C-alpha cells in the first residue's frame, strides 16, 4: 500500500538544502563564538599573571634590604654554632690543661 505524498520532491529538496545551510551557519557562529571566548579567557589570564608579577616585583632598595637581612641571618646562625661548639669543647675539656676529660667507670 502506497501512501500519498503530501510534498513534492523539489520542495522537499529545497527545504532540506535550506535546513542544511541554516545548520552550517549555526555551527559556524558557535565555532567563532567559542574561539573568541577561549581567546578572551586566555588573554585575561595572561594579563592577570603579568600584572600580578609586576606588582609584586621588589624594588632595588627592597632587594638590597632582603639580601642584607639574609646575610645577617646566616651570620647569626654561624655565630650560634661557633658558640655552641665552644661550649661543647669547654664542657668536655679540663679547665687547667685544656685536655679532654677521660671518664673511667
């Protein structure tokens, strides 16, 4: 049993081609919108990182102060360990002869 056709073949092809063009245009618009969005987000992230790095950059004076503070810290640690070694050496040696104390059991 054959059903009657309600639309001609030429009209059917015309509608199909029109819908194909609409689909192609829509996909093209989505493609460009997505690419522009990704470009905008990427540019924003790079600009934010560069701004943050430039804002937190130390000036020459601050660099010198930081270097001086680091040097003082290192020297204080060296002095502390030298004094600690002196104390250990004095506690282990005899006060008269400066020889190490020999303990017998």
